[in-house]
């Protein structure tokens, strides 16, 4: 086949090619030559500007996940210990200007860089410096740590989420980190120890500082802080600290940039609000008028997830700054203080009855109006180029404008839609449902929310996705939020899903991750992957399997025979659909396990706690051995309770011809991917000395039978090949 140099294409075509590539692939190209690196930087500058952030999540020097805001909340690269590459092909490559050992990315794993504890941090610093040179300074670099004793020392970090003990080596790392990355935009700190004097000065330049510092004095941090917002929880604060701060602000000595302060004290003496208010000149807003309300985004940890939530503060009390007569609302209790500087005089505040919103980044001023040109006037290639650089949510809003544009968009964007691998519907404690795609970055591009979730956010009526909806436009911290009325609960999500099916087509995989499988989820057709974590509605589940049969993956919670899923004649057709799932993962079940196994036609079956007889296992193994069933099966694991329903390994093994490998020989290692409780795919390994041989083609399956488990792994090779190669098989 003839090849054509990438450099021979015109610039607009090169840009189109690069825009369709994954970030990791673009990086690989940039390593090929300095010339190609410069070409990529110049041709996809617009795309690079859409990468808002790169995040490093480190727990050890040689255990670092690297994510970007357009990598679908999954790491595209990872630093790992060398032993993690033991059973994977290792490639020696020159990356980031140095030679490194790597494991190439797979469907379930990011690109791995193998390193040691000693050189891990240096490797990360090299990668970070390369990113800064390649992407530029317009991208934000974030650092999160998952260890109380380790902080990666990186320069020019803008956003931090740090947890550590302020003692010994960790404190030294902390000081060095702050020296390398001072004056950050945002820092969330959870730390044990003292934060006074020099350390408070290093924190003082942070724009938004949110810290939990139990048993550490607040006074120094408060006195030195020069940023915009300060949250302190758990520290020791005194009446004198508060009085000194208020006097200093009122006399314009300090805190000129401060917009919001919230201190919640930890253990120790209560504050004395009466004493504090006697020492300052407190005023009160007119009780007959609506008080000003300050709204702000704050990072909160809910259900194990750190996310931005809108909070608000209002108080009848205020103080006035002497120099400019600016007003600050003030709330003081025995537990702490809240303070809002309005940066305007009393009459201005009351006239506007302002509701002020804080966002992570200031809203940019709109450019002056320019002469407009119709999108349809551009050439076909330019239209495609424009659309290829738009966010998915912007595309959806754009195609909602007219049916003509909808049809044109489907035609123009067919190649891009092929790059959208998945759309996922996921229940969330922060919204009714989140909708994300494999091209929508770390966060959801759309969410369905109830009325209470829209506090502080304007609602706009809009014809979207073929429906008249009320929405709140996407911001830096929130996706496009769609208001879900209770009367729409059964219809809105299925209607959105049907729109996607028509617009994107069936080349995309549609995933459903919910706690409860009830209606309206059962009305969603062509779902290819389902993860139910809590409860199944029986009628809804049967309806669901009817319109979304033969799925690639289904994960289910506890099942019992009385759920109506047993193999009774009226339900035979339903059960067959259930059994044809390619990968079926069931948490718990009773004697239903035998029915599932006897009818299973998929590739992998996991039952984490079930009840199954020795006879059923013998029948299964004999059927496979005699080629009477289970031709597609690659991996099986059924675990039982050894105290109430144990298996009899001796009886089973004596009922079938078992072959055994020498214990001194290298055993084949089977690796398979399985979702954990956090819905993250992880690799597991299986080895066994025992195997059986299928009569018809002499193919081999390794087995282990214990009192509490049967594990079966079929190898796509003959016994002769099996014994010669000692294979390493990956079941992804």
C-alpha cells in the first residue's frame, strides 16, 4: 500500500487529522522529531487551548496517575512500579527526551511508564516540564496527593488538593513544594500539625485557600492572608484574632483583596460574639428590605467524591471600611465567623440587593460585536473543521436550532461520531442523572437535576434535543443542567437517549450505571453495558432486557430465586436474553446460580457468592470437555460459602479426567479485567496446575476447585501448544 507523508497534506487537513487523535497519540507523534513537534504545536493550537487542565494524582513517587480535562475522567498516562509490567510486553522508548521502559495503552489500561521509587519523582518532573513546553502556560496544572507522607515537588502548579502530616520528611517536602509553586489559584489542604509563622506566609499568596488544620492556631494565617477567599476548619481561633482582623480591614491596613472569609473553629474555647461586637462598630441592614446574599462555589467531599457545590451566606449585620465606606456583611457565632466584602457602599448594596457569585475563574468580558457571517456560507471543509473543534454539548445545542442543521451535522460529523466510543448515564448523589461521553473530559457534559439543585443558577427556556426544556448553561464547574420536573421523571431521560440514538447512531456504546434499575431506565433501548449497584425492579428488569438484550456487560447486585428471574417456562425467553450477556458479573445469588450457569452463552461469568451443587459443576465441565456447550466461554468464577454450601473438590475432580502440570514448571498466568466497587476496571491473575482437555479440538482449560470456589479459564490453544508455550493469556 502506498504511503503519503503527513507533512505533504495542507495545514487544514493536518489540523483535522490531529483534532481526531487521542491526546496520548498526539504526544507520541511529538516525540518523533522536533520538526513534527513544532508542526503539531502550531496546527492544533486551538485544540490545545481546549485542554483546560492536566492533573497529577500521586500516592508515591512511582505511582502517579496523569489525567487531562478531555480524557473522560480516566488517566491517559500512569507512572507505576516496575513489577506492574512483569506480565505485559515492555517497550524501550525515548520519551520526553529520556529513555524509559513503557507498556502500551490497551482498552482497559492507560499508557504505563515503569519507574523505581528512587527516580519516580524525577520522571514526573521531566514529564511535567515537557507538558509545560508543549501545551504552554494557558493550561492549568493540578496536583492531588493520596498519601499523608508524600507530596510531589512540581513547579507552576495552579490548583492543589493536598493531604499530609506536618512532621518530618513530609513537612520538608511541603516547604519545598510551596517554594516551587507559590501563589496558587486554589488550594485545598487537609493537614495535621502547626501552620504558623513561615508556613502561614507561604500560604498567604494563594487566591482561594480551603484548609482543615485541627489544633493549629489560625491567627498567623488570617493575619498574613492576601488572597480572595479563605476557608478554615478545625483550627484554634480566639476573640482577639477576630477583633484584630476586623480592625485591620476597617482601617484598610490589610485584606484589601479579601472577598469572603469562613472560619469554623475546632476544639477549644468558644468565641464570644458579644465581646467581639462590642469592640467594633456593628450596623444592621434595613429589616424591611431584602438582605444581600453572597453565593460561592466551594469544593465539598460528598459520597467519597470531591466536587464543587454552590453555598450562600446572608447576615443582617455589617461593618464599614473607613477609607472608602465599603460594606462587609458579618456573621459571628460561638463556633466561628463569616465575612463578605461587597466592595461597594451601603446604598449601592441595598439598591442592587446583590446576589454575588464566585467562580473558579473570572468571567471574561465579551468582545465587542463584529460583523456576522452565516455558518452555511463557509466551505464544506471549513464547516467540518469548525464543528470538529466544538465541545459535544455545544454541538447538541447547535443542532437543536433547526432540523436542516440537524441533518447536515449528522452528515458532516459522521467521522467524529465514530471517535465517540461511549455515552454513559450515571446516577449521582449530586444530581438525578449525569451524562458523559468518552470525549467529554473529566466531567459530565449534561445532567438532569431537580429544582433544589438550581440554587444560585439562572434557568433559561430552550428548545433542546427536540424538546422544550429549562436549562442552566454550562460553567467551568458545572455541566449543562436540565431541569427535571417530577411529571417528566418517566419520560425525559428515555427521550434524550432516543435523540442520541438517532443523532449518533449505534456505532456508539451506551452505558447505564445506576443504583436502582427501575423505570424510566427500563425504557432505554440498545444499552450495551449495565452496572446496577443496589436493587433491581423485577418487572423493570424484564422490560429492560427485552429492548436491550445481548449486552456486552451486565453487573448485578444480590439476586434471589423469588425475584422472578428463575427459569420458569413463562420467563424462558427473558432468561435466555439474560444468559446471553457477554460478561455477566453477579454479586450474590442463591440456587439461581445453577440456572444461570446451565444457560450461559457469554464469554465471562462471575458470581461472587452463590449456591451451586457438585453435580451442576460436573455437568458443566463435561459439557465443555465433550464440546456440547460453552464454546464461547473464556473465564468462569463462582464463589460459595464454605460453611453452609461447600463444594466437594475431591468428588468433582474424580468425576472428570484431570491433567496436572509439574509444580516446578512455569504455570500459565491468566489475566482478566473485572470492575471493582468504584466501577474501575482492574486486572486480576489466575494460575493453576490442573487442566482439562476438550475432546474435539484438544483445546485446554485450566481449573481450580476448592471448597469455596470454582475457577475455569479456557485457552485458545491445543494441549501441545499449551505445554510448549506456557502462555500468558489476557482476557480483556
